[in-house]
C-alpha cells in the first residue's frame, strides 16, 4: 500500500495549497477533499509525512506537519505497519535534515504525537521503537540533533511518564550531559526535559534527578548572558513549575538558586517579563517551602525590598485621572506584580517573618516627601500584607490606622487614593475591630474624601472604601452617620462620571444593608431616582453596569425595609427587571448577573407574593441552569492558542478546554433556583419535578463546585415542597425520596471538594430525618456512605501530618486552618447519624456497629476518637454520637454504657467546655434511660 504514493502526495499537496486560499469556496472544497482523503488512513498519513519532510514549499511543509500531528490520533490505528514505519523514518530523517528551529520543532511535535498515539495502554511499540533513536540522537555531534532529542524527551515525558519511568537512569545521563552542553539551545532543552520529569513522574523517581538542580543555573545564566531573554523565560517558567510540583527536591538547593533569582528580579537592565519570573520563583519558593525559606535567615530581608522596589515602577499617567472605570491596565506590570508578591509572601510566611522587615521599609517610604511613588507604594504595601499579618498588625491597629488616615490629606491625589484604598482593605482584613474602634476617625474622613470634586478617582474610591466599611459595621455604628453619609451619596448620584455613579449606588446599597430597618426613613429619598435609572434604555451598553448596580441596590433596599414598604414599588420594579430580561442581553452584559441576584433578594422580600412572577422568571432560568459546558478535547501537543475565558486541563495525552463564562452563568442560575426553592417551599410545587430532574444529575457535575453545592442544598427543600401538598402527593414523595437518596449515597464518596461534601452529607441527614425509616438495607447504605466520607477525611489528615513532618512545625497554624472544612464534615456526619438514630432507631443501631471485612464500623471509628490522642473536635463529636445511640437506640443502645461511662466521667471535667457539655449530657441521658447501670 505504501509502495507508490506519488499520486496521493500530489493530490494532498494541492489540498494543502487550497487550504491556504483567501477564497472561502476554495478552502471549503479543500476541507471536504481532505476529509475524504482521511477515509484512506495509510495513503493520507504517508502523503502528509512526505510533504512535511520533503516539500520545497515552506507553507506546504509546515501545514503538512501540523495536519499530520492533528490527524495522527484519528488515523494511526487504521494505518498499515509498512506505512507507519515509513512515516516514522521520514519524520526522524526530516528532523535531522531541517536546519531551521521552528519547522524542526513542528516535526518533533509530530513524531511525539505519533509515539504517544501508538503507545496506548496495551502497547509500548511506538515509543519503544523511538527511544533507541532518541538515545542515538542525544549523542550526535550535531547540536541540532541533541536539541531535538531533548525536546522530544520533554514531550514524551509529559504524556507517557509511566512508560518512560524504567528508562530514568538513561535519561539522567542524557540530561546531565545536556545541561552542560556547549550549545545554549541544547542546555535549555535539557533543563526543560528534566523539569518535565519533575512535573510528571512519581516523587520517588524525581528524587533521583534532584542532584541535577544546581546545573539548572547554567542554562539560565547562559541565556541571559547571550541576551536571549525569550529562552531565559522558557527556563524560568520550567523551573517554577517543577518547584511547584516537586518542592522537596528543591529544598537542599534552594538557597543557591535563590541567589540567581534575586539578581534577576532586581536587575533593571532586564525586561519586565524576565524580572517578574525571577520574583515569581522566589514567591513560589515561599509558598511551597516556607519553612526552608525561613531557615535561610535573610530570605525575607532580600525578597521584600525587591517587591516594594517594583511597586515604585509607576508613572503619573494622565489617563489614570480621566479613566471612567477602576480597572487599571497594569495586570502584567512590575508595579502590579510587586503588590501580588507582598500579599502571597505575607500569607505564606506570616506576620512574624514579614512585618518587621516590611514596616522598616514602609516607614522609610512614607517619610520620603520628594517621591509620591514611595508614599503610594508604602500605603498599598500595608493593604497587601494585612491578611497575612493580621495577628501582628492587630496589636498596633490604632497606629497603622492613623498612619493611613494621615495621608488622606497628602498633597498628591494618587497618594490620597492609596490611603483610601489602604483603609478600605483594612476594613475588610481587620473587621469588625476597625468598624467598632475607629469609626469616629474613619467615617468622617471618608465623607470628606467624597467631597473631593477635583479628583473624581479619589472621590469614587472613598465610596468604594465605605462599601468595605459597611460590610462589617453594626447597625448602631451606621446609625450614627446615616444622615451625613446618605446626603453625600445622594450628591454623588447625579455626577457626570459613570465611575462615581456606580460606586455611589453600591455604597447606598451597602449602607442600607448594614442599617437594616433603620434605612426606612430614607426609602423615599432614593427609590424614585433609582427606578428612573432602570427605565433607561437597555440598548446603551455604557449604562449596563450602572443599571446592574441599581438592580442590586433596589433589591437590597427592598429586602431590608420589608415587603410592606417595598410592595407599592415591587410590581413596577419587577416589570422593569422582566423587561430587561426579555431584551436579549449580550452574553457578557453585566446586567445578567445583577438581574439574577436581584430576583433572589426580591423573592426573599416578597415571599409568596413572588410566586406569580415564576412563570416569567423560571423558563430562562431553567434554560441557563441546563447549559451544557462547552468542552473541547484535543491532543495535548496541539498548538492552538487558548481563548480568553477558557480553562485548560491536561488529562493523559488530551488537552481539555472548558469555557468558564458559560459555567459561571450556569452556577448563578443554580444558586437562584436554590434560593427560590428555599424561600417559596410549597409555592414552588409546579417546578419541583423539572428542578429535581436537573439538580440530581448535577450532584456529579464536577466542572463547577457551586453547581453541585446548590443542587445538594436544595434537595431537602424540594422534598419538603412535595410533602407540604399532603396525602395526594404521598406516592410522588416516596418516588422522589428513593431517587434522591440513592443518588446522594452514590455521589458522596466520590466528592472531591470537602465543602461540597459537607453540604451533601448535611442534605442526606435532613432528608433521612424527615420520616421514619425501617428499611435496613437503606440504612446500611447510608452507614457505608458515611464511613467512606470519614475515610476520606482520615486520608486528608494523614496528608497534613506528613506535610508537618516534612516542612516543620512552624507551618502548624496554616495546616490547622485547613482542618476547618474537615471538622465541619465530622460535625455534619454526626448530625446525620443523629437523624438516622431518630428515624431508624434500633434498626440503625445494627448497621452502626456492623463492619464489612477489613473495614471498621461506624462504632469502631467513633470509639477510636474517644482515646486521649483524639483531637478535641473528634472527642466532642464522638461523645455526641454515642449520646444519640444511648438516647435513641432503645435497649440495644444501653449496651454501650459500660464502655462509654469511663470516658464520660473523665471528659465531664475536661478543660474544653464543649467536650465537657457533651460528656455531662451523656451522663444525664444514661441516668434517664438506664439509671440502674449507673448504680453498678
């Protein structure tokens, strides 16, 4: 079949030329011809290979390589062995013959794709055929050959790590030679190939290559000395990724490598992108090896000044003053990266390490009266480190607050803006202490800033900081300033600057939300003007965000003042919202999001009065919640550019792209449906069936956590909605009960997100506790499901314990923070057992103590928590569970008294109040249910 392919090659060459035609009709015909050619895999793939390696036309040659790579997964299986051998030989020889790097790499990519395509789970033939050739190529006297071999190794490692692991010793020697090769390109590819191993091989295998890490500095330094910063950035990207994937391998060499990264990040002669990657490495090191960084002694003292120096790299651009939005185009600037670095370093290394160094520099910067950039950077630095240094700054919160407020009077408007930003962020990071202790200083200062009519950006940022302040302010505090605040905000609403209008509207909503019913006297002052904005045409795209924020504002005001006051306006507002919904908004129109949130609040306000609007609101909402994710699957080696708004995941040899905007819309719709179900209960009956049919499959929708969470939390309310209809719906209730519970039981053990698992377990408990359950098989399924959840929890605890052993006890605080969701899971499991005890009685008790094979029973697991090495949470929860067993387990439950009473007596005097309460409650239950047992 492969003997004479000249006709197929000529035909394919014509197709490839026509595919590049500017004429749509010609291109479409060529696409059809190419699809027809694929019906004969052998001749097609051989023709592409021939053109990719031998064509004299560069455009045809490149397209042949690209199409061969893309079609190989589809055609390779149907290609005969002879053609396969010819194709592989042509590609190999073509790589050796090609002198230009870009087309040579296209051929390398193609050969890699074919090797991966042919090396499926049952066969290693293609990769085994290729490896000896690559080993030979890596020793070639030709630098291009050595570079190509290493380039292909990196590709194969990404996709076939398990099949390549037996050859690790050979790779080690090849990589070691490559890292010190006389040719810089070979060095770069050796570094990237070694890092590919760190990114994909098992940790134990990676340790065998760890001693190559000091050699990584050679390619980085060589590319920088050659002023090839593109290649240097490729190296740095690889180093960062490998550090994040195999941090342990780096621990021994981090100090030495960090010296190079410090010099890169600090070098003003290098391009921004290169410096930023140097800083990114240093931050990634702190995030992945925090204890190692602290042990280096001067890590923070070296890194922090560079981050703050980067924040000085900002110009007094006049566009900043006139821009009518708050989104600065500095996402990739050194100024922005310096801020991000401070935030991440503070969160990971903590206040004890960061604050002394940071405050020394911040104090110096604030004292620099000649440079507004220094004062600006200092104030933003305080806002960036606040979250990570919360405990330490809290001890001197008054001093820091006054330091920031002082600069509300700074001579430079951008410093005033930074001071306002700092106070706003501190109101979030140090809430509610900021609101409670410093409202008398903060609120008047913000009111004054909102009068700064000559500086609209500063003025609007004052309203933004007020929003942060209000989020955690008590109604009593807000009440002190409502008249002054709302007067200022009312004055801002007619501003010609859209940014000021938007921030003022949101600030009014925040004041109302914090004030609650205290906002009622101001209702009529704001609602008429807010409705006027909603009446504005939906066609004006410039007003979209403002209209959205007004939707947010009127719905929050309606919710806080109550339905009685809101009802005279509710019909008109709902009419305006529905009109907006029907206006065919663009997919990226911000009004869509605000509209959904407004419906949710108005539903909470109107309760049953909202039901008539469901006929209009529900159809598009169900449609949005039913959106299937846009998923594109392609070869991991495909070179298509990634679209904005698409998250990409590498799974095996496939690259999966998921459009996130559609997922966010779906999640928002699911959240709104959950709100309607929760608020309307029986009034939602007309939509129960379609929503259950939508939500139950979403329990396993692993593309978005919020979709699963909304679905899970709504299921008990959906069943309650049916139950409220009475006996006429009894059969439907039982059918839905069986359907929902069986699916919950299936998906809980598979849930990857702990917080979503908490919701699912909680819903299972609510549903099972709503009726008497005597079906022992169902109770057993529930018990097994809970055991799996507890097993997952135990696995995560073991992982955290291993991290502590590896990284040192100084990371204890962060690790303890990660226990929060698992502790909540334990509580929800206990609550579910409480429900099962009450609904199942002695029937549940028999499955509570039933073990399967080598798996412990629930009784065994909770019994183990009572021992002295159990955590306080585990002891408390175990006592509560056994309290329930004794209280609701009937006569069979009393058999636990003899085992548990010694624990109860010990823990009844425990220093932990919650443990003490659980133990004493258990003693009381024992006395009530089987007092004679206490007398023995």
